[in-house]
C-alpha cells in the first residue's frame, strides 16, 4: 500500500488540507477495515510479550461470551427490529453473532489457533445462508450496526486465514441484503447515518466496490460537519441539505433543544452521551479505514473528532457542575467504550495533547464492547503507532 506521510499536528488543527486534494488509492488494501495488518502485527507482538494494556485487553476478549468456541449461531431469514429493538426478532442475535465473528477472527490472528477462524467462518456462513431482509422501523440502523462488524471479521478471515469456501456467498449477502437498506443514508438522528457510512465503507472495501465506498464517503462529508459543531461554522451548526433545517428554531429542535452552540458540542449531546458515542465512534472508524485505504482524511475531519472527544470526555468525567446553558443543566452520561480509536490516531500518531480524552480513555481500559458494533478497541488501538 502506498502510505501517505503523517500530517503535522499544526496542519491538522489549522484544517488547511482536505482529503480531496490527496489522490485516491487505485486499489483496496486488505485487511483494511478498522485495523491494518501492521496494526494487528503490533498487537500480536505486544500480547506475545505479555505487555500491558494489550494483554489484559486480549484476556478480556478471549474470556468474553463472544469468543466462546461452543457458541451456536442464531440466524434468521428476516430480522425485525422496532424502536429500541422492540420487537426484537433476531436483532440482538445478529449483532452479537457479527461481533463474535470479529472477535474470533481477531483471536485467530493473535493466537493462530485455527479453532477461532473456523468459529468465525461458521458464524458468517450461517447468516449468509439464511438472512434475506431486515424489517420494521429500526431496520436501517440494525443493518448498519451488524454491517459494521461483519466486514471486520470477513477481511481478516478472507485475506489472512484464507480457507473460506463460502466467502462469495457472504459477499452476496452484504451486497443484496445490507447495502440496499443503508445506501441512501438517513435523515434521523446523526448517529444513524454515521453508522451507515461506517458499514457502507467497510462493505465497499470487502467487496472491492468503489461505488459503494465512494457513496459512504459522500454521505460522511455531509454528515460529520452537521454532527459536530465548531465555532468556525458560524452562529449555527451546519446542516444536511436534505433535512431542510432552514430556520434557527428547526436547528435548535434537531439539536435536542440546545440553543447555545460551542465547539465540540454534537447534535445528540443533549439527548444522551450513549447515542453521541455511537456517532463519534463511527466518525473515528471511517477515518481509520480511509487511512488504511491510502487517503488521509484527518486534515479534513480530525479537528471535529478531537473537539467532540474532548468536549464529551470532559463532561463524562463529571468533575464540575453542568452549567445551565448546556442541556438545561442536565447531562445523561454513558459515553461507552468509544474513545480509543480517535485518541490513538490524534494523540499517539499525531502527537496532539488531549487531556480530558486521555484521562477518560486510560481510566477505562481495557475498553470492551458496547454489544452493538464496537468491540475490543484497547486491544486493537491502544498506543498503536502503525
């Protein structure tokens, strides 16, 4: 893979470069969704040496239910997910089987124990032989969540393990069942579309489908500036044109009633930090996969990620009273295990100080899974310079 030079922190913070000025990689790099071969090799060496925090993180994943070699896949032809997964017909099963497939793929890479690779394949094969559709109101989000985890597993198994006879059927599943539900994005809360961009990007990499990949990036370029506010945006946050948020009142309503806009605030901060964490996580995941694929988008979006992480981390730490201008003085905390990827990219690789994010991240290691689409990011990304 042709690697681009790291940008200086000052350039990143100034935002003077954009990824559109960087030539797009001609081919896809594998494994290339979320983690690269170099990153995986770094982790493997750390685990073999018994180094921390990677060893504790490895044991956390290995001892989790997701890594159970007796796990039985629970595929369904139709996964039906209503609001907040109610009804829940296969929603939890699908998400957790996808995370399990990724967990097993990671464990195979780190241990070279073939049982983990075969379990990952069993899970992916069971679903690719069965699923036909996602239905009900949460179908797009469910598709995005599961569709974010499946390619991470598939990339490692297909391109590193290699012995996967039904990989073509799995690819057909992603193309025919997952892509149609998410390809046009969403005008719901921003974490929906950000999860969709993550899933589309990962699927595009695995399928080596440039059109799907480019659609993900196009959606991302509109959504991220509309999700994280910077003072340089002006008096009001940026918006996604299709949402027709053409008055201040509409914008304030969409931003959960928040009328005071400060750098680092997100569209869902005043909803709760859990959903905010979903959005921030997907922002960081897309940037990492793009970097692995040879296009550095951190100059374009890194400052928004840095500020979103810093703002939420500050208030998540709960060290001072919440001012009345912020969410009417009440915050619903619970950011989740979502800070490692962005913190590693901006602090470890680019050398940017991130005091609140660092304190929060290090205090919560090893970061586990949110049981939706995030898993084991202390293991894969803590202090990982690759």
